[in-house]
């Protein structure tokens, strides 16, 4: 579920007077500085003008939904952190500094992507620059100004579900692929549901779920099944989603999720241009504790019997702790429910009984 803190855009005309004389050297762009509280509706940016939007101090690992609409004339939409922005502000060469995946030069039209704040020791301040000028440090690339642009944007923090092992925008070069998840991170219990959703930013992406043997075939180019039927997003140009449940035969087996930008497998995009795409992978693990007991579950009055739930499906740690109720004829907490008394905790416990009979143990 997403929170409701949406960043809009302010109606604002940004105009600067013509310089009265030429200035040598590298000039600072002197962008108008905005913060997210000022952003509502639409920004109008004149030729030769830039706006630097302070997105605030963002926590590493948080994910934001960013939508941008640009009409009338192209601009450069550039994202920097607090350190990277310094070269842009100084009029220096900044081309190696901005975020290459989510930034777009000569941007015109609509763009939507999800961005995960990069890992860092401490939170950083981030900026979105709307550049409609010939910056001294752009090496003649990107938009060089021209005419007035109308820009609308929103930035919304996304509230993630608990098991979301991947959620970010990525870039994949032509005829290449990127592995998003593999190894132990995608060895799942049978019954676990995987939901993969993709939002295209540039080009057409293919997203596949593979077993290890399928991936090996994919790498060698041999003939065979190259992806799991039922979770294959092909030629994504807008948004798409697939849902798949791990069958018994793949319980605990390594799975992989890749973003493909090649001309194989057949039926997908052809991989003839670079792509950018947001991918979100969500898991719904099975919650099904299994009780095992020593002595085949038989004991005598006053003699403890050992029990455990070590065989419970728990490959991604979906069960953090267990609470045991040893007798469905007793209501210790007097809440009217006879099977929810917290009489022991953990995966391995022991209990004895003072009265003869069959005892119902509940987890």
C-alpha cells in the first residue's frame, strides 16, 4: 500500500533576464531552488532556465514512485545526491555525477518509474534538476535550451509489503541481461507465491523466471525451455504483471529472475536498443507449521514429551517465533478461547500433563 504523501508541482514561470555581457570561464547555472512543499500542478520553465528541486533527506532502501510529464519543449531531468550536485552547481562537468538510470536527457512526454534510494552509511539529501539550458558542464550533450517547457511531476513514497526482495529501476544495454535475484534469496518453499510487476521507462523489456537448468540453457544458447511458463513478461512497453506459485517439484530449488534485452527466447523483444524498466518482486510465503513429537506423541502422566516445528516451511524466515498451546480444555488467559494460551515459545519445546487422555497441541 502506498502512503498519501504525494509531491505535486507548483505553477511557476521561471524567467531570467538576458545577460548584458559575455562572461568567460564556466558559469554557475544559478538554478531557482524549490522544495517539495512548493510543488503543485505545473512548472513553466523558460529557455535558458533551470530549477533545482530539493527532494529532502531520503532514507536508504525507501522506494519512491516518480511521475514526470513534459510538454512543448524537451528538458534534461537529472537526479543527484548532495555530493554529486556540487559539480552541477559550480558549472563544472557533471556527466559522470548524475544518476544514469533514472535521469533522462532531452526528455519530452511522460515518464514513470520506481526508484530505490541507494545504500549509504548515512541518509543523504537528493535533488531533481529540471534543466532547460546549455550548461557549461554538459559537454554539448542533452537539451541545450530552446523554448519554454511545461512540466508536471509527482514523487510519492511507496509503503512496501514485507517480503519484497527487489523493487527498483534498472538499465540493461542492448543484447545483455541482468539477474535480479538468484541463489539462496530465491530458494522457496512449495506453495510460496511470486508476483512480478514491471513498468517500462525506455524500450521493451522481457522479464523471466528460470530454474538453474533453464538459465544454463539460456546462457549457452542451447535448445530447450528457457523460462517458467506462467511467469514470463514479454515486450513490456507500459506495465505488466504475472503471478506464479512454487510447485512441490521445485520446493527449495534455486530460481532466478532476469531482465532480458536480447533476441531470445522467441516471442519477446528483440534487444536492439538499451532499455530501462522498473521491476518489483513480491513474495507471499506459505505459513503452515508442522509439529513433530518424540515417542510417536505418546507419553505417561508427569513425563515430558519433546516437540518441535523444525520441519515447518520457513526458507525465507517467514516464521519468526512460535507460540504453543498444550491443552484445548484449559483457558489459561481466560479469554474464552481454549487454543491460544501462550504456554511455550520457540521451535523446540517440551510438555507434560497431569491427567490422562488425548491432548490437542496448537501452534
